[in-house]
C-alpha cells in the first residue's frame, strides 16, 4: 500500500481509530462529556483530509482517484459523500450530547454505535465491489439496531429497534441473494466488470441478471424505505430517540443512495429496460404513498418519515433520468435533503429529552412556539419550507435539479408525479408550520431551554440553518463542489 | 442600482418592523408607512427621470430595443442564471400601483390589527417586496423565485390574522387552499420554464434563463403550444380564470382587510403582468392559436363571476366574485392583442386594483363596526353613517363602469379593441357590463337601503379612513378623466407587444385612437 493510498483511506482509518479510542475510554472510565468530545474530535479529524483535498487539489500527498485493494475506490465522488456522512454524524453527535444528558442509564455507548455506523457508511460510499458493499451495509445497519432501541426501558424505542432489526435482516438476505444471482451470470463481483460483461450475457440468461438486479433493488428499497417497502419507517422514526432518527434519516440513507447511484452507473444497470420500469413504479408509488399518508399525521416524526419516503421517490426520478446531469442532481438533492432534515430533527431534539416519557413530537406540542422561541420556530419553519421546496431555501434547488433532469430526458409521467406529489405535500408541511404560529397553549409540556443556542447542539443547528439559506440563495459554490464529485468514466 | 433599492426597501423595512415591535406598535406602523413612501418616491423618481419610449421587444422582433433601467449580475453561473432586473413602462406602472396599495394597506390595518403587529407588517412588506420582484425580474429563474416567494408571507397574512367567519371552513383552510393552488400551478410553470430553457440550449448551445435571449427560441409549433400551456396554467390560477378560481372567494372572505387589498389589488395583477410580459412575447404563435379559447374562457369568467356575485350573502365574497368578473375583461383584452385593447388592459389593471382595494377596505370598515360580513344582517346603513355610504356608492359605481371613472375607460377600450377581430366575444362580454350593474346595485340596496336595524350609534369614518379612501377616489377620477400620462408611459411596451403578437394582424388604428378614446 502506497502512502497515497493510505492518505486516501485516512478518513476511514481515523474513524476506525476513534472507535477504538472511545471503546477504551469507556472501559477505563465512564464520562459522558469526554466520550462525546472524543467522538466529535475524531469525526472532525476525519474531515481534515477531505478538506485538504478540496482546497488543495492535485497536491502530491493526495492524488485521486485511488483504488485501495479491489474493494474500495476513493475518488471525488466518494470523498463528497464521505464528507456528507461525516458532517451528518457530527451533527448527530453534537445533538445527542445535550439530549442524552438527562438519560439515567449508560449514555456513552450511543457514541460508540454511532461511530461504528458512520464507519460502515464511509466504507459503503467508497465500495466498488459486492464484498465491500455488503460489509459496509451491515456495518452501517447493525449498530443502528442498538441505537434505535437505545432507550430500552421505553416500549416504543424497543419496538423500533426490533422492527428495524427484523426488516433490515430480511433486506440483507435479499441483497445477498441478488448478488449471488448476478455473480452466477457474470462471474465477477466488481461493479465495473459486471457492467463490462453485461453485453456478453446471452439474451435467455438476462432473466437471471434482471432477477438479481430486482432482488438487489428490493433490499435497497427496504433500506431507503421506498414504497412499498416503507412500512418500518414511520414506526422506527417515531420510536427511536430523536438524534438517532436524524442519523437514520440522513447518514444511513445518503450512504445507501450513493451506493445505489454508483452501482447503477458503473454496472450499467440503466441498460435494463425492465429495471428502469421497476424503478419508475417504485418512484411513483413512493411519491404517492409518502405524500398521501403524511396528510393526516399528528406526529411530527412520523410526518417526516413519510415525507422522506416521498423525497426518495423524487430522487429516484433523477436516478432514472441518468446521465451527468442526473448525478449532479442527486448530489445536490441529497445535500439539501440532509441539511434540511438535520435542521428539522435538530429542533425536535432541542425540544425533547429522554427525561420525559417521549419526545416532543405531537404537532400540538409545537403550538405557539414562535411566540416563545422565535428563532427556533423560524428554523423549523425554514426547514419545513425547504422540505416543501419553496424558493430561497435549499430544498428548492434540489427540486429544481430533479425537475431539470426529468425535463432533460422527457420523463413527463414521472414529472407529473413530482408536481402532484409536491402539491399534496404542501398541505402537511403548511399544517405543521402554521401550528408554530397559533396562539400558545396554556401549559406547554415541552419547551427548549432559553439558552438553547449556546451549547454545541444549538451552534450546530444555527450552522445548518445558515447552510440551508446559503444553499437556497447562493448555490453556485455548492454546485461546483457537486460537479467536481461526478462519477467519471461514463 | 435604483431597481435593487426598490426591491430591498420593503424587505429591509419589513425586518425593521419585526424588530422594532418592542418599542411600541405605533413606531412599527410608521416605519411601514415610511417604507412604502420610499418605494413610492423611488417610483416617481424613476418615472420622471426615465425614458419610456423604449421597449425591449423592438419593432420587428429583433433585439434592438432595451430596458429603460436595467441591473444585472451573475448569480448561478452553472445554470446560466443571472440576477437580472429590468424596468419599462409596464413594470413601472404596476410597481407604482403596488406602492400605492401598500401604503393604503398599512393605513387600513391601523386599527384592525392589534395582535403581533410587528410580525404582521413583516409579512405585509415581504409580500409587497415579492410582488415588486415579480414586476422587475427579467430572468425567468428569478421571476419564478419571486412568484413563489411572495406566497409564503401572504399565507401567513391569511392564516394568522384572518377571520374565521361563521359557515366558512376557517382561515387556515383558506390560506392553505390559496397556497396549494398557486404553488402547484407554479410548479407546472417551472417545468415549462425548464423545457423552454432546454429547447433553447439545444438549439443554440447556450444555457440561459435570460428573458431577452429566450425570446428568440426556435420551436416547433407543437412544442411551443405545450410550453405555452404550462405558463398559462400558472397565470390562469392566479388571475383567476374560471375553472381554476375556487381559491379566491375563500381566501378573500377569510383574509384581513390589508390581505384582501393586496391580494385583489396587486397579487392578481401579477398574473396579468405574466401574460403580457412572458406568455405573449415568448409564444406569439401558440398564443394566437390559443386566443379564441382563452377569450371565451374570459367571457365565461365575466358572466360567471357576475352571476355568482349576485348570489352571495357575504359581502367580501361578493366583491371577490366581482374581481373574477373584471379579470375576465383583462383576459379578453390581453388575447385580443390590439393596441387599443392592450392599453385598455393597462387602465383596467390599475383601476380595478384601486377600486377593488377600496371596496375591500369598506368591507373591513363595516366589519369593524358591525362585526359581520353578512349582507342579511346589514340594511339601512345609509341612515346610520354620514360619510361611509356615499363613498361606498362612489366605488360601487366605479366598479360597475360609470363613465368618467377609470374602470369604464379600461373596459371600454378593451371592448373597442376586441370588436374588430372578435365581434361575437365582444357582444357577449358587453352583456357582462349589464350584469355588473345588477350586482353593484343589489349590493348598495341590500347593505345601505331599507329600514335601519339599529340606532345611530355607529362610529363614522375617522380622518385617517377618509384620507385613505379619498386618495383612492382621486386616483380613480384621474384615471377616468385624464389617463394620457399613464397611456404615454405604457405605450411603447404595448406597441412592441402588439407588433410581436400579431405581426401584420387585423389591427388597427394605433395610438391616435387611444388619444381620442377618453
């Protein structure tokens, strides 16, 4: 392994080292603040090589792309998504620190699990081989079972953990089976070689390839909670502690989608009409089911779960469009989605604490928030507007790109679904938003502390908000970043 | 730079209003008044200093023309988006209307709004800022952004300060309906904008959202028609054209007075502006094909709005339906496309903005005193006020098209300009004028005449209210008696539009006809 490869691999290595360090410090002495601080430091440190690469491209220490063993391929694309996952993990860590302070049981292992899961995500976005794909996916999901069920004494948290465990295991089984079928026809596990040997597969054997591809899609559909594989999402979102939900909704889904996009492009899955048709059906179903079921939700976390189903439906539209513009569109959309979702869950986290019986999640809990905490409510308003795709917020740029990718390839049916879905979606975003401004309740069971902005979590939330606005108002630099992170060799 | 200030003034003023609330509500209101006065002053300055004999569209569809004032900086280079603002006669007049009605809207909520005054004015100012942005944007991306962004503060205006009138579905329902209708149709327009931009970039290799570049997009007739339809849907919802109008009466009946004034006076006009600025020039051929359908839709709207208005018991719903009827005239005039009709549209936009705004203010003033919008609970009000009824009579007569007032001139020019090309449309639309007399008079009769149902205990208009309404009366009379300055400002834009929309068409007498018309 050359030095350059080592340097390219450094984000993964640093996070791995942090895992070990955190484990050891917990073994030596339990200390919540230290554990959290070490985790934050490790995650920030892992970001450094990515920054270096971003600011000093072509510096001798860090030349990309690097293929480290046949399993991992680290190029701009992987770096971009690694940075996104690391930032999401960092946000989750800072938010958890405040949230967990009130928890009575062992608080420290949450960070360990979070770091492990992050490590899995990093491996996943860099993988170009079925083996690393599977390792990364499992490393991403398995710690998540523990995180979802972290508040074991809460019935709903436990239920969320169990549900996620069972369904995730089933999904993994599908994925392994799909891999086996694809392997049986191509004789290779490398994405690019699969793509190259597609042409050699005889017509009557294509059925097996397509079946394999479909099984992979089912598994990934579970992980991304695409309809009709979405049934776990609302319950898990609702039951898991708020910071964990935010990690699940962002880092884990981003990693899986980035992998899907890479597989789609490198293994040339877009050449199979049948698969593209299946994807179209999944996209339309996700958009419809996500938006329609969100309409009557009284629970903000469930609402966000359904809304995320719809958002991944929109992203599938860009995926189906395929091509350079689509890769860019997905990058932008994932970025805006991550920032927005983290901000929304950030507000929920600041409002809640495991002291209480459950998180502040019923819409009614947020009634009149604006008149008490105007800035916190403004942040949530912005996040909801951004999810709804209103201009000058991040979400609009994402939606704009998706529509652009669709128009470019003339996918009128899918575009109609996006437009209709967004129109329906407005209803529940507005319904949630207007609650913040109605007259305040007499007794508010939940309230953020008045100094919410001071801690690390509050600071992170403000940063996310600024990012959300910057993305919406002046997206130029971000677009350049995403453009640089395109998938080469197409 | 001046244009940028025109845009920034309401945005900054709004923020000031919000933050200054801690020093008392009086200050907030005066800051809002000051902001609108600044915008008004800027507009007047632009009017006096600018040369409005230029038009971007040029004479024969070439790019010879230019904007009177322009401001443009790159914004998102990757997408070819520029932050481009441009002003010509058409935008200038509409911005003037916005500033005037903004001022009036602040004045008429002086006593009505008592809760969260700072936040209210933030929303009001930002709505107006968004509208001004729509009138200034010359980059389609920017235009779309303003088009959507102005909805958010308007949503809050209705949802938070609206009335929950008995029998209605509530103000949040109305606000949400308004938002969903306009936003969904806006997305259709966004798809159309993108399609237009991609067609342009495929033909020329340049990715741009610039209005003047997109004017020369080569398109097949079929493509042009479909893209045109995407734009039309958005404008038709906002105007509103009849099958898509159902959000308007709900929004109006629940909105606070200032909300109604801005909604009827300015927001609806953004759709008319969109038709004039974007739809006709960008898609002249498809529009010509589509014109008969659009005009008959307009005629249907005229009659339907009038008939519905006649049947209303809620006074604000009644006025809302009259808006639908009057907007039908605008739709007819726009698609007639002759110089006369287009100038008529201009006058009608201004006159209707003022007269409907005034009627909504009167509704608000009645509500403050009687606490109802229900016509069945009114009656005999003439005896109980001394100033309010005659003023109401004035604006009702304006709305029914009394000669000498602005609305008459607008409708008359539109009908005159339409007659040559489309006599049957004109004949039926003229019938709508009779219907408007019917609903206007029934409004007066039900509200003000008959037996007084209470004593002489109602407070009459105070000086602020009289001044507000008096200003509007003066403008309407000016529009009706001496519209020449206005027509001069908008002539170049309209002429250019007409030559582009109907090159060598059936028209016409041109500008001399306009001079004689009053």
